[in-house]
């Protein structure tokens, strides 16, 4: 389902603002030093990807985000919060460690910035016969396979 711009005018602006802030936060919260060249390359690629997405969103005549993107963002953030809480309870994990090191805003930006790719991956999985639950099955698998690489 595509959200019509005239039906929800603030949603498109909210998404554009969130992308703009994500790019700014990624640049602002750049680590002083990277653990290795691969981490630095991943950081640079993430900034380039978000900048390109922001440019496309700003240039679009209509919103490129759907209700499914908003739902995916909520599910992804819910999963991230669950993992962060586990870390606060003593179960160390990359989600909690990243939040401690870079802050909640950078953690949120890392999660939200992956939502378009998460949605594309889910749509492709469904097209190939995936039938399991999105929020409790697909999202955790995707987050652990794709976002954790950015966090570590």
C-alpha cells in the first residue's frame, strides 16, 4: 500500500527529515579510529548509501516510502530495543555495545537507514515463497544477518 502525499502530508516530510538527520548523525558520530579497514569501508559505504537515498527522496515527485516501510521501521526498532535491553540486563551483544559506544541516535540511524533494504529483502523472500511471520521471524533474521555487520 502506498501512502498518498495529500492524505498524509507530514509523513513524507518526516521520512525526508529522518534521512537527512541520519546522514548528519553518521558524519557527526564518526569514530575517531576504526578497528580495521573493513569497518571504515562499511562506515563510508553506509554514508554514501544514505546520502544517495536522501537525494532520491528529495528529488522525487511523490513519496517513495510506503506504509510497509513505516511498519518495517517500527518492527526493526522494536527488535533493536529488545536487544539493547538484553545488553542492559547483562547479556552483552553488539546492539548494546554499539549504543554504549556511539549513543542511541546513531543506533537508531543505523536501524532506520536499513529499512528500505529490509523491505526489498522481504518482498523478494515472499516472491520466492517465504511464508513465515514478518515481525517475529523475518526481521530478527535480517537484522542479525545484515545490520550486526555494521555494528561490529
